[in-house]
C-alpha cells in the first residue's frame, strides 16, 4: 500500500550537478560504468544494463541490480547528499561484504545526467523492505540553482513510497532508469560490452558480480588468437625480473614503496589500432583509474616500434587507498606528479622498456628463422660468393630481419634486392654497413630502406631538407596571412608538412556529408564560418578545422569544437565500420593564454581533440624533421654534400 511521505530534498551549491554529470560523463559507457560501480559498492551480485533498440523520444536506458538498496532515510542522507563519503561513514574502504570500494567522491550517481535529462530511482532496502521511487530532473536542478553562490535545498519528486515490509526484503536492489536521452546514435550492444569490460577487472569475480548488457555478459576484450607474446608467462628463466611471482599468467611484485601490483602485458601479432586497447591500463579496486598509456614515456628507447603492438593491465589498489585522491573524477587518469604515485610510474617505465627490448629480440629471432628458410632459393647464388663476402651479405640480411615493422613479403623483396645489388657490384659500402648494424636504430633503417629498398643517407637527407624548405614556405604564407582555401588545399596535398606521422594521410571525401551534418548541428549559427579538411589513413580519420584569420581561440570556441568532435566520433563509429579512430585538430591564429583555456586544451588531448596555433603546429613539425635530419647527418658528417644540406633552410612553398 502506498502512503504519503515527506518530500526529499537535495542541497548543493549552484550548477554543480551540471559539472559533475553533464560535463564529465557525455559518453554512455563512462556514465553507465559509474552506475555499475555503485552497484558493486552496494554488494550486488548481478547488474543488468538494458540499452534501447533505437534512439527516440521514448528511448530509455535501465540499470538494475540486486544490491542492498536504500531506505528512505538513506536516499536522503546518502544518495541526495552530494559528495557523500561512504568510506568515511563506514570507517574503512570495504563494503558490508568486504569488497574493496570503487566509489570515493560521492558524485558518480549523477553520471546519468551526462546522457539523460531524467534519472528515476526505484530502490528496495535489504535492511527494512522499504520501497522508494523518486525522480531527478537535470533541467530543474540546473535552472533552479543557477547561481554558484547560493546553497538552497531543492525539492525532489517522490513518486511512490511503501513502508517497511519483511516480505519485501528479498526483492532488495535498485533500478535506475535514464530517460529523455541526449544520445543521437543508438549504442551498439556488442561494442558496449567490450568497452565496459575494458573499464573493469571483474572476469575472475564473475561468479560474485556479473554485468549483463541486453542479457549477455560483458566479456574479456582480448582476442587470444591475435596475441603473440604474453608476459610474465613468456619470460624465460633468465629474463624473469627479480621478485616477480607468476600466478595464473599474471605477475605479482612489490614496488619501491612496498605497495603490491598485479600485472599482465601482451603483444599482438599485428598493430592494435584501437585506442581503448593500445597501451597499459591501470586499475584500482577493479575499476579503471588510468586510460591506456605508456607511463609517460616519450621516446628514445629500444624496441619503440613495439608500442603499437603492446596492451596490458596493471592492478594497483594502493592508488585508491591514499588519503589524498590520486584519480581524476571521471577516472581517466592518475595524478602522476604526486609522491605516492611515483613508484608505480617509475616501475611502469622500467617494465615497458624492458619488455619492448625483449619483444624486439623475439620478433627479430622469428624474422631470422624465417630468413633462414627463405635463404634456400638463394643458396646457390650465395655459394658462388667468396666466404668473406657471403658472411657480409648474410649479416646484412640479419640486420634487416631485426626491423620489426617489415612484413615477410617486404623482407623477401629487400633480401632479393640486396643480393642482386651485391652481385652487380653496387651499394657494397651500404650493405657492408648494414652487416655491422647490430646497434643501429631500427626506425632509422626503416626510413632509409622502406621507400626504395636500399637508399643512401644522403638521399634521405635531401628528402628531409626539401620537406623543411616547404615548411619554411608554408610559414611565409602564414605570415602573409594567406589562411583561406589556398593554405588548406596546400596542406591537403602535403599533410606531412604539418607532421611526419601524417605522411600516409590523404583527403577523405566519403564522409563529407556526415561531417557537414554534425558540424551544422554542433555549431548552429557558427557553421558557415568553419573550414574543414578531412584526411584518412587506414582506419583512422583526422578532421582539421581552421579558424577564420584574426580570431583568437577562446573558451567558447573550445566548447563548440569539443562538442563537434565528440559528436563526430560517435556518428562516424556508428555509420562507418572502416573507421575505428576519429581525431580532431583545431588550428587558430592565436590562443587565449588564460589558465582555464590552456588547461581545457590539455584535458582534451587524451580524447583525440587537439588545438594549437600556427606557430605551435609548424614548430612541432619542423622540430621532428630537424631531429631526423640530425640522425642522417651524423652518418656522414664529413661528406661535403651533406655539409651543404646542413646550411640554412629556404622558404619555397610555391
């Protein structure tokens, strides 16, 4: 029987709900992951997430669990208490059944507002059998508390209340319904399961906590058949680091501060190509604390090519057990500047570097073994060479075999080209150098060899110098404020001018209609003032937006741009299966130097949204090409032609 009950209320300062929900959790996976975390903390055994079959006016997302539920008083004192610290209230960081708590800040319950206007909560208390149903309206919470200074309670609509009942205790749990959704694209259930699995480490506890999406459990995202090496399982006895205990394929060891970590790193047979999987994810209390990264390594280490093959997970519960919170609110990154997190950062850097070297050695061995088999057709020709010559050629082939980015076909072609060149008396000096290249940087060799089989350092340096000259020419055009279609088209034809890593990108026209559609929706009245360049390479899509000359990039521009790229990422992944990664770059004349603007740009970069001015963009590109030229120059510093190339760069971009 339903009875009248006193109203509930929520008290907070100003538009805090907007920032805790709408601004932080605009991804459905991120928002729902927070609600699943609350179910874990409520000692649920099972959570069911139901996604809509189609986005529309009546579409809903429902998250139901069989946790301990809440009494009416707990709804008021816990759920509607913004920032409620369950750990402090309980006096420890464990749930009633002894689970390590995932929640800490008391704000994840508002994550639903990132994707919905209404959040309806139906909860039955395991303790009393009380049943309470109430609804939160984001519009009311934001508009009725429009000031940042006021702290007035707001009435919360209670839809139903049933008093304590012993028989109802068995129905304990909570159902959260998200309605009036802001999503424009229907979530793909299969992709959703995979993304959810990557936010939690729960597979080994599936018997006590199962998460289902549309009736099917989330599953481990690893494709075992695609994995080539797994560590620590694939360590040899002499490679296993001191202090590492191997248990069920995972490594367990202590950091320099005494904290324990549990880890497993794998290398795939082919480059991964998925942002959610490439790199090392850090988990604390079974929940994602740091999105995949490489422990802030910036380069200059052996086996660096292997980073695109590397994926891994680290369990570091101590991060979530510090007095000071080390994990960002939306649980995407750890504050690595803090003293408490430094031991893990240092350990991770050392472990990644070590495993990349091992990976490089293993891949090289596989290449050498394959080379030996492929050498059979060349055995007669090699046998005709004098023994010292044969030794030089074989060693040169071994050096090339260490270049992990070359596939078998490319290696076979290079081997044929090198043997033919040697027989013809050509390039013997370079082949002799290659035979001694045990320590030569593999990436440098790739740049020299991949484009035209065997290429001299001088020719490569000439190519780099021409790129630098063209960048200088582009800088001159920028100074002359030629920032309209001509410069955009110029970059479209030569994307490598802005960054060497864009050498493989080309103009992509197949998504123009979608880009225009999303831009018009995201920018509204500002749409006609935009100028986009859309590039693609493989499964990657890059959208470069050029701001009008004279405009200074400010907070409002960034907000519109962030919304535009986010919408484009969702729409592209939903409509175009060939593109799995969508990045954005915003280029302006100048950037407002306000602290919040610069911080906003830094926050956007991990989500594949970058913003810069022309000076910064071209400066970075020039530095990368200059560094490569220095490497080439060091190989022939006495050569007069190389010394001539090292002279001043001229700006010719006509």
